[in-house]
C-alpha cells in the first residue's frame, strides 16, 4: 500500500489544516491530539513519508534514531520525565490505526 499524501497528518505537515504545535525540529512535528485521552496527549510525527511503525522502522537508521530521540525531547519539553508517560503506536486496522502517517502518542498526567 503506497503512502497516501492526502492523510490528515500529511495535510498538517504541509500547513493545509491547523494544529496546536508543541515542538518542531528538522525531523519531527509534535502537536496536541484533537481528542485527548489523557491530561497530556501529544502526537509526534516524522516529516518523512511513513505509513506506520512497520513502515517507519525500515527507513535509514539515522532517521529512526533521530525520531525517537525527538520523542524523548518532546516528553522532556512537556515536563513528563519525572512523573512518567505512556507511548502508544498503532499499526494497521486491528491495531486501531486511524491516520496512515506514522505517529507516536505521548500520554501523560493521570492516565
Ligand atoms: P491512531 O488511532 O491513528 O493511532 O491515532 C490518530 C489520532 O489522531 C487520534 O488520537 C485522533 O484524535 C487524532 N487526530 C485525528 N485527526 C486529527 C486532527 O485533525 N488534528 C489533530 N490534532 N489530531 C487528530
């Protein structure tokens, strides 16, 4: 299945629909989830075209390392490193993935 450039996170990356950003660097964009499932619910997405975890981890290792390092940076930026947080990645239909652009959910606060 090819990457669908019309997915909602692709549109957010291109600035075609708005988001509430919390962090951005050359590799990632992080923004508030529109339907939060925890007091803190942030989505981190890579700027490259990747459908899901299964696809993303086949990208160059330096890109994968940069992405997950940025996820850590975002968690620290949100002040969650002491209190703790949950990371969620959904892959495919049975995994409950709704948006076909790879993303990590950061869930913090009282989950
Ligand atoms: P998934 O089920 O694919 O792992 O998670 C997709 C997430 O994207 C959901 O938590 C959903 O609330 C969020 N979401 C869907 N559409 C939008 C949107 O347009 N803006 C933002 N900020 N989040 C969205």
